[in-house]
C-alpha cells in the first residue's frame, strides 16, 4: 500500500518496521512549479543514493538505509520525519546569493549549515532555533545541535569521497527522522536532485541545476556521477 507519493519518490508499506522507497523518474524544481519526467532518472538516483548511504554507514553514520533493490527501490527503516531540511554549503551559489551579498563561487570555511521548515505550502522557509522549537520541529536545542553536527560529519565524509572522484560537493540537503526506538537516523536520499556537484577540473554542473537552468543532458550527467562514484 502506498503511504505517500512525493514529488520524486513514493513510499510504500514494507515488512515489519520497513518502508519501500521507490525512486521515480519525475523531476521538479521551484517547489514543483517546473515538472518533467526523465526515463531512467529514478534508477540512476536509486543507485547513486544507495552508494552514498553505504559510504556514510561505513563511516559510522546512523541511517534508515537497509538495502537497495534494483532498479529503483530502497528498503528503509520507517521513521517519523523531523520536519526540517538541513542544508550544508561549501560554496556560495543558487538561492543564497539572493538572500545575502555573497559572490558566486565564494568558498565557505567553515561550511554553512542552515535549516528550513519542511513545508512546500510555505516554501520551506529558513528558520532559527527559536522558531524551530516553537513549531515543535525539534525537542530542544541539543537536538538541533546534533542535526548540525551529523550534517557537518556527512559533509566531510562525502566531500572527501567525491573529491577523489573529481567531483566538488558544493552543497546539499538532508532529512532526518526517528525510528520506533527514538534513534535519530539520516533518512530520505542523497542524489544529484538534492546535492550540487561540480566537476573539479571544468566546473561543469552535474546535478539538478541542469534541469533548473535548462542546461540539457540531465540524465547524461547523472549517469556520469554514477559512473565516477562506482555505483
Ligand atoms: N525512512 C523514512 N521513513 C518515512 N518517511 C521517509 C523516510 N525517508 C524519506 N521519507 C519521506 O518520504 C518522502 C519521499 O518523497 P519525496 O522526496 O518525493 O517527497 P517530496 O516531494 O520531496 O516532499 P516532502 O519531502 O515535502 O514530503 C518525503 O516526504 C520524505 O520526507
Ligand atoms: Mg524530497
């Protein structure tokens, strides 16, 4: 039984405490204002995300990922999603340039971590700790600190892994949840839909910005990310 149909994935009831997360071919941008379907995109993202979750698990991150069922499914632990999007930026690009006087390509050292309230109706607005707590999105500041700490750890692990493959991790968005025992787990996906990847040598865009900006060859670049990371 389908529990939820999102913009890019479907969540289906699985055995026991699991869900089956199916990666679809749908691509959206601008809160779903721009839509397309790209044959094979779901399978590419499922493979890419599975690889990243394996790398993160090996490095000691607790996640919802149980196994990949090719071509498009992940078997995951059921969690209650924390309604926050945790965003980490190593380089200034995209929406942040409209909010602050940063310059395109400027490096952030240390990386910037921001949080948004996960609600499309409000366009996932950025919030501070006080607002997050008032909304009941997190239990306390310690929990928010924990989310930021894990996100920075994910950033170091993936930045290093990707650099060896000739890819710069520019920025990314994470989602977290709690399982039935209250364990905080990294959930959802890590894909070119939710990260920005630039070729180290050429600066070429290898992520969903190709779709947002109509640069073309979306699938070809997702395939290249998959090839380089060995997924
Ligand atoms: N382990 C999990 N248990 C329960 N829900 C999960 C889990 N992992 C991811 N999800 C949720 O499954 C959905 C995946 O669908 P998708 O990414 O297409 O949603 P979306 O369109 O981005 O919308 P939204 O994230 O706002 O619900 C998301 O709502 C995500 O929060
Ligand atoms: Mg999503």
